[in-house]
C-alpha cells in the first residue's frame, strides 16, 4: 500500500459574511482611491466652520463604487487599453483563437481597418508637410485632406461587436481561472490559514431551475445561495432569478443567459447583480442544462461566485488597473498637472508601424530605404536591420494557460472547477441523477459503490448525507460501473483515482433537501507509480476515458484546520505521527 497525503473529510458551517469576505468589497475609510496625505486636520480658527478635515489635493475624494467599476470593466476604453499593449493583445487573440473562433474574423477585420485608417492619417501628415515651391504656382494650392467616413464607420461597428460580445467572454474566462484555483484549494484544504475562514462557503452557492415551468423558476437552492443573495427560501423558491437584477445590470448579459437557456446550452457570465438590501455585487454565474436519458433538458444548474473583490483589486486584470490609472491622470491633468503632456506622443508613422505584422516588417527590413541607399549599402540591403521580429498575432500563445477547447455539443458542462460534478437524489441509495459529461458513465447508478475508502470514512459520508450537512472528503473514486460493482471490501487502496469531493445540499420550498450537489477536484498528490498502476487497473476493468484531468497546482496540504480531528486516530494504529491511513479523514 503506497503512502499518500492524509485523506480528510470535514463539515462546513458557512455564514453569509464569511462566505464572501474574500470576494466582496467592504467599505473602508479613507477610501482606497484616496492617498492618506490628502487628508489634513482643519485647525483654522473659524467660528462659522464645522469642518473637521480639509482636502489638500482634490476638492472631493473618490469613493469606490462597484457599479462604476463594472462600467469601466466592460467599457470601450478597457478594450482600447488591451489593444494598445502588445502582450495584452496577444492574450486576447489567443483567447479568441481557442474559445471563440467565430469572433476571430471580425477581430482581424478591426485590426486591418484600423491599420488602413492609420495609413490614411500618415498620408495626411505627409500632405500637411508639403511646402509650396517657388516658381511652381500649382504647388501653392491647398490640398484636400483624405477622409474615409465609410471605413471609419465600419471600424467602429467592428469594435462595438468586440466590446459587447467578446470582451465580456474574455473577462469571464480570466475570472474562471482565478476562482477555480481558489475553490480547488478551498475544497482540498490547501488555502493559506488567513484565507480559510474568508473562503468558507465559496463552493456552495447553487440553485436549480425548472425550464418546463412558466418563467423557469428556482426549485432548489443551497443555504449559501440564500445567505449570499439575502433572499430567503419563501421569496426565492418559485421565482425566476431575475430578482437579482438591478438598475445597472447589463441587458446584453441577461440576453446571453436567456439565449443559452432557450437553446439548451451552458454559459458563463460576469454581471452586476444586487442583494436584497440594494447593494451591488459582481456575480460570476455559470449555468448548464441537465438532460435525462433521452436528451431532454429537465433542469438547469446554476453556480455563482461573488467576484466583487477580484474586480476591486484588479486581480489578474492588469488592463483594468491601467485604465483606472489613465482616468486618474486625466483628472489630474485637467487641474494643470500636465501629466498627459509628459507622456510619449507618437507620430502618425509610429502608430502605423506598430500595426505592421511580421511579413510586412520583413518587407520593410529587406526593402525599406532602398531608394535612398548609397551604392556601398546595396550589397547589404537584403540583410535587414537589427529590429526583433514582431509577434505574429495569429499564433497560439502557450503562456496564456488555456485549457483544452470546450466541447460545445456537451450537455451539462460547467466551467472551471465545476466541470466535474454529480447531482444525487437524497435517499438511502443516493442515486446519481445528473452528471457532467466527464462523469456520464456513473449516471443512474448508486453513488457509494464508486467510493473506495475505509469503512469509517464511508460511514461518516453516509451520516453526513443523512443529516443534511455539507461535507468535504478525500476519497478514491472509480468511474467505471463494472469496476465499482465489486464489494467495497474487495477493493484496495490502489483502486480508483484520488479525488476531493465537496457535497452541498440544495433545499426546496418545504425546507427539505431535494438534491445534493457533489463537486469533484483532482488530487495532485498521486505519484507517478500510482498513476501507472491505476492505468493498468483501468485497462483491465475497461474504465471510461471520458474523465478529464484538472490540474490546479502542486502545493502540499497544510495542517488540519481548527476544530477538525483525524478519524485515522480512531483506529489506534499506534504507528506514530506520519503513519496515517491512506483513507484518513478530517471531520
């Protein structure tokens, strides 16, 4: 039996505050956007004044608003910042090339039309510098500036399409990566100690809707859904999720979600929603259809994460931070600071040359300046200059950490860490009702036969299901129905794959559990030898190869969190510290 890291099971007791502390913004004073030295005590002896402080910089300080930040996040200016930076542009291009191939032609159209407009501007700059020649009267006549309003209009329309459709998808993709890493560590217990309490309940905000009923109402929701949104069971169950919308919720986001539901497709959207008290938050919503054995959509599963703090702190979003800084510079320059004047001003030819692709630059290096070359330089004219070749935008960027292309025909596929999940019926047999595509082989089978573990751990899991308590456990999982048909006692510790499971109950209007959501996260502690032996066993059992590996890091698991204990100690093995059972468990 190979030694692995401690297998843990623990119950989660989330609260509405702790569940979102790591993501929601909290009011602070002074505001984050105000420097401390801008506040000065008001000590002037003026009997008519009631001021305690005075502002030495701006007349009014800026208070952070998630609604205003949302407008910046999805603005035209944000995409302009991305397109103005070569590294950011390559990342955006790689995203389109991997996930949104249909949008690639319009993006290339925008780049080419922008290049044409800059060429026109360069031509006009040359016209502006033409001087009249004495003795040639025709040169004294003013030349008409070249314009192409039709080209400008088409360029603006192409950019508008990118802002409305592709920028939101790109933003959602970035936050999926950030949130998936955090939730995976949360499930496996590898988050740093100071973030554990703040992440409590992070992977437990779920709801299920019934599209066969009028207005697609919520039929089941987790407790964390009610705590996060501040809407209770009596209000939320039986209603459409639109009660989370507000004054500044983007109608295009709602349309994309509605179209996905009508077409039976999965979708992820980052949008501005509102709590019941009227406060706004940035919601990353992932939805997927649940189909029966005949392929008919029966329900929709929704998973949401409050990413307000990610937006506020510019997490993995350098382009947004750069946009905010630019806007602050503009406000400062309006007061005579002259910051904009200190920035580099590009001429028309520089702006045009920055848009040339590698083939065009190669042509410039080979033939540029040949008309004015000296005879001695003609021999070396084909060698080109010393400039580095410009990045080819059409190539894939391997540094972008993109996962495999999504199968758009797959049913029930959520994104990020939620791509492997099960929905269980809350009865003694714990039948698997619906699954993600990767776990399809276990659909309509009993859940526990696929779990290989020590008896005490199985009993703890079954007890948690019976008591309706959220539970997280590290187990060995068998995805093959034929291999799982053996009795649990017949399995060894080498059977199955190391998995972390996070189980959350969803409640109906009567307050009873209607379904269990079980999220799977791969365990990174499996050794190469264990993988090799597992592949040999799976070949013998005919295991399905549909399950996808989701690697999220190589951090070792920290010490057990406060209030937990090791079930392995109940066995009384007496082997001392470090000799824990392969199925040791934390509750």
